[in-house]
């Protein structure tokens, strides 16, 4: 009798294990793998403690929690992001990812933050307007929204006036080059610029003219509307419970949400 009971319990435990495993397999992944540029503060970067941190990474963690998934931060080379997404190495791209001009290349959540591309120079450079960039070396990150804009017809005349449009892999290198005088200006996201020059505003300035205004969203492989819809719903949940505003306040000092549910709440 004792042996029979022991055997029955063992069979029951195996059955429970197999059932649980089948549930996980049927439900898909247990993780949410977030592709991001680890040199793009304040959206995603390596903190002083050596850990990944950033505004977008905090949002991603909150969304993953709502979905019952473990968030995994996967740093990627920005110019390899499409390959990483297509191969399934990452589930999505969430790192100050500009929707404008890429609307048909990815599945997108609604825009969750307004942003824009600007020109940053040293305060003593004598550069005040776009016209002053003639004959100057301008740095920009590879495969970035700023590069795409500067290479468009709208900016063909301006870009042609540069001594060089220097394409770099990371903005950290561009800032070092600007400090050393190897480049005269950097074209980049306004929030990245503000983060980098915090406490050093007297040494740098952002030109009044904008390259372009834009919006950020979470990008997914074309056709992956199922995960996109889940993340969109989870974003709306963290707006409703106040988490989104809390994260925005921490990073920017204000609630930066431009999701439709945020706009409706403000009306």
C-alpha cells in the first residue's frame, strides 16, 4: 500500500510537471528580450554600478511585469538592430526609437514620448545657426534618425555645406571628439544632448533650429502584431496605475507620456 501510494504521488508529480511545461510552451516565451543601445542615455545605458539602466528600460521592466514575463536587456549594435529583430535574438526594440520615417518598417505601439533631433556645439564655437555649419565637421550616429534626416533631400543643401558628415558607432565617441576639437558639432536627440551636458551647460549649447521633431515608439518585427498589442495594453495599464508617470518624473522631472490614454486623461 505504501509503495502504491508513493508511486501514485510520483506519477502525479510528473503529470503536474508535464502539464506545467505544456502550459509554458503553449503560451510562448517566458521572457521579454529588449534590444537597446547601451550607449544612449538617458534611454538605455550602463550605470555607475555597472548595471543596465535608463528611462526606456524602466518602462520595459514595468511592462514585462504586467505581462508576467522576465525582462531581459539585450544590448545591440544600432546598425544591426534589424538583423537582431529578424533573427529573433530580441523581441522588440525599445530605446529612443523614432517612428517618423520608419512607419512601414516595423510594427509599432502608439508613440509614448515626443522627441526631436538637434545640433549640439561648444559654447565658444561661434556656431549660432545651421548656416554657420558650413565648412564644419558634424558627427552623427550610424543608422540614427538624425543621420536619416541629414541624408534626406530636405537637408541636402545643408549637408553638402559641411566639411564632413562623420558617422560614428556611438555618441560617446562623438562627445569625446567634440571635446577634443576633432568635430565641430553633433547631430543627435535632444534628450541625449541634455543628459550629456547636465552640469556643463556653460560649455555647450543647443542650436535653436531643430533638424526635426519626432516621436518614440516600441518597434517589433513586421507581422508581430500579437506581441505589439500585448505591450500596448500593458503600457496603458502602467499609465492607469501611475507607474508611467512615476518613471517619467524620475528621469525627466515631468510626465512625458503622449499615449492616447494620457492625452484623454489630460482633456
